C-alpha cells in the first residue's frame, strides 16, 4: 500500500469513529463525564476498526490508489458517455 492509500484509510477511520462517537453521545444525552460516555467511546471504536478492514480490502480488490471498493473510473473520458449522443452526431 502506498502513502495515499494509508492516508485515505486513516481519514475514513477517523470519520467513522467521530461520527459514531458523536451520534452515540448525542443520543445518550451529552454528558461527557459519565461512564456511559466512556462506553460510547469504546463502542464507537468498533465501526472505526471495521473501516480499517474495509479499507484494506478495498485497496487490494477495488481501486488500487484508494480505499474504495469500486474500481477506478476511466480518467481519459472514454467509454459510451464520451461517444456523444445516440447516432454518433
């Protein structure tokens, strides 16, 4: 894996952790001093860990330059869309 892929996985992991943690904290009542907040932080780490696994799989079987599962799109603009309107006008 190259540096770009590792940064992509790190960004996706951090986003998964922050959004899950904030979602749980907001749903729980926003008391960051309680034990439930610490439990929320631990629970939020699970989707983030799964995000790392998903990114590693994506970099091997999907787009080789990112953590995406879908293959990279043709950057040259080729394909049916570049051929123009129907009838080849």
